[in-house]
């Protein structure tokens, strides 16, 4: 038996802790070392070791405050965190297995992720971190995992933000932050961007600093130059009327002239105009987001400007004439048009149609709840206006859900959401439950019956498609996973299915001019994904090999493919089961093409 002098135990405990904390040793190595003897086991349970392992592996920014740790300290936290990591990987695989044959994933499919998030007070954040790690790993691999991870991120982020909206709206108007709400809108609609309030606030702080510097050049004794004002906790302007006006004029100069912010007149209906982080990056926005930027910076400089839900526009107002009465007290600011100042009379004459008849209430301030309702409604309108775009359903679905997170009892939006779910054949239990609360007016009973019928179909395991073996279809020239170019329309695409001859209806054949093709409908036809988001059905004679191979930016690529090799796509197990011979055929065809020199 070796003496203690020849073992690790001869080293001081602090040296052993440094060794065991090394990045060279994984958590399993430390666990194995702990089995050697009781003394080493005690050292291996040291908080310092597991704190190092945790922070090195996950980089989660978890507070080191003891209050944030479970009773077992860092070792117990590491165990919980690793359990969550392992289960997330399994659940993502399960999503693919259960939903491959479905058009969309129902909310109930994500409930296991929610339960996993309950293992720790920050469990949901850990789950989201693991899902984001999947999305950000090797760009060309784990495409199916990425496809379902993205859907899980949307669902879980919305659940998290629903609670945040409830908390936000329960605050008094004075406690609510315009920029906080704007960040939640952006985060809701684009959870993959991981927009942070701290990042947006820093950008607004920087603009305020630039305004402060410019103000100091013009008025060295202006109080806003010397006090880095908190932008919370006050409801009235901090300065005199003249001083406030000077602040706003300087803000206009810096924001619109020096920094180049402007209303996006040319591309008004882009969804990005509604996202505060995009507006700060691109320096373009619509009236609401431009007003949020303007008001947030003004508040940092001690000037209160209130939001006004003006018809067909959005304005701000500040109290320039406190001795006047009613709306005459206020000057109105059009942040969409370079911060132009208006009286209420010029607002009517310049911003409203001659035929418009409105009372004075159009000049009253709005609540932040109403402001963000309008922002969500704008996004819904954009989605409806661009119904031909590839992501309009996602935009419409998320915009409606955002509106309902802010105003959950709006019947029109709730009914629109119900129809979206019916169209996608998802969340049907929730749909039925909601429809049963409505009066049995015309159409409701039939909708309930339709949902119950579809729900029963969803609960029945889908029939496995009959595998297509190439030996039975020797006339088929191309194969699943090949990246091709369309001869006539010049688009790139990837093949995800094929038929030995056209299986479309005779009406479609006539409409698409298939009868004018050389081989007409009696040739193989291929299901292809196109970068514009469309799924098309292409004749074999129209598909060409190409050396200009590229990834296909279609949302459903990950549903069917596991990996992109740089020349072709590799089907995932579910697609490979449908076309069991195509994977090796694709590799052979592509390799032969690239080595042929053609």
C-alpha cells in the first residue's frame, strides 16, 4: 500500500482544490476522484471547485450571492444545472419524434420544458440558455434540433414575458418605463435576438450624453449639463420652461441632424420599425418607436414628454405654457418628422384630413398599456397586409399573442387567435374551451365540432408513409438532399421529396403550364424548399445541377434535414425513413458532378 507521502493527499487542501478546479478536469473526473477515499471525497465537494466548473461550463452570469444558491451550494446547483442540460437535449429530440408528421407544434408539446424549469428558481433561464446554445452551435449541423429548439424558445420566452407584462401593467403609470415596454415588445417578437433592457438603456444613455455635451456648448450653465439625472421618479419637468425648450431643441439637433435618426417613410411597414433595438441600430422607425426613443432621452435630461395616441399618427406633448388652460398648455412633438413642434391647431391642420372630426380628447396623454396595444396592433396589421410573405403566419400569430398578453380580454383578438390555431391545427383543447364560453351564435357550434374532429385525428398516431425505394422508381434522376437550380425561374432549392410523375390535380397542371413542358406531367416531380419561404413542386426537366451551391434559407429545412455538408443536405432519420436509399445516392451524384468538370 502506498504511503500518504506518495499520494495526492500529501498536498495541502488549497492546492488540491486548485488542481480539481482546473479546466483540464471535467466534472466526471472530479466525481471519479471523490471515490478514491473519504478525505478526497470531502475535498471534491468543495464549493470553490463546483463554482469554477459551473461558471466555466455555462457562463450564465448567475449571481455568486449565497442567497441565489440551493441548500447544497455550488455542487447541488451543478447537479440541477446538468440535469436540466441533459433533459433539454432529450426533450428536443422528443419534439422531433412526436411532431415530424404534424404541420405545427401545439403548446402542450412544450409543457415538459416548463416542468423542467421548475427545478430551480432560475430553471427557465437555464432551459432557455441550453436551447440558445443549440441554436448557436455549428451552423451546418444539428439542423433538426435547431428547428425544434427555435419553436421551444418562442413558447418559453412568451410564457416568461406574459408574467413580465402582468407585473409591468400592475405598476402605477409613474413606475412604468417606456423603454422597458419597448424592449418586451421586441423580445416577444424576436426571442432569438436576445434583446436586453440594459443594452437598450446604454444606447439611450449614450444619446443623452451627446445631447448633454452639445447643450453645454450652447449654455454652459444649463442645469441638465451638470446633473446626470435618473430617468425615473419624477412626473414634472425638472427645469424652467425655457430650459426645457432648450433641451428639446438640442435633442432635435443631436438626434436628427448629428446622429441621423429619421422616420422610415420609405419602408414604413417593415416589422423591424416596431423593434426598439432595430430602431436604435438602423436609426429609422415609425411614429411610436421614434417617440419612445425621443421621450426616453428627454426624460434622462429632466424633461417629461407624454405619449399622445393621435389618430393616424403618434405624438408627444410637453407642458410649454403652464399658465394656459386645457390643451393650449401643451406643445406637441412629432418625433417621426425630425421632432417638429406643433400647437394643437397645427396638429389638426397639418396631420388630420379636412373631413376628420375629432374632439379635444385626441390631444390627451395615453397610458403605456394603450401605447403598446397599438404597437401590437400595428404588427398584426403588417402581418395581414403581407399575407404572401413566408413568415406572415408567425408574425400574425405572435402579434396577436402579444396584444392578448397586454389586453387579455379583447374579444376580437381572442377570436382571431382562435382562427389562427384552427388554421394551424394546434392548441385545439384551448380553442374548444374558449369557444364553449361564447354565446352559441351562428358558426360557433360548427367550429367546436370541427375542432373536436381535428383533435381526435391529432390524438391518433399518424400513418407511416410507405418508403420509396429507388429500385422501384428507376426513372427518378435526382434525390432528396440535392441543392438544385430551377432552369426557368432561376431560383435555388433543395429537394425534400419526389414522385415518379406529377401527382397534382389536373387544374394545377393546367394552371402551371405543365402540359407545355417537353415531358409534360409524365416525368418525375420534386418537392423543393426555396429561399423565399415557399414550398414548390418542380418538374425534373426544370432542375439543373449547379456549382454555386448554397444553404437554403427556408424555415422548414431543419424539419427534414440534419446537416448541410457544403454541397448537399443530409436527411434526418424521419425523412430518411421515407426515402431510405436517397442519402448515399445524393452523395454519389453530387461527388460525381463536382469531379466531372462539367
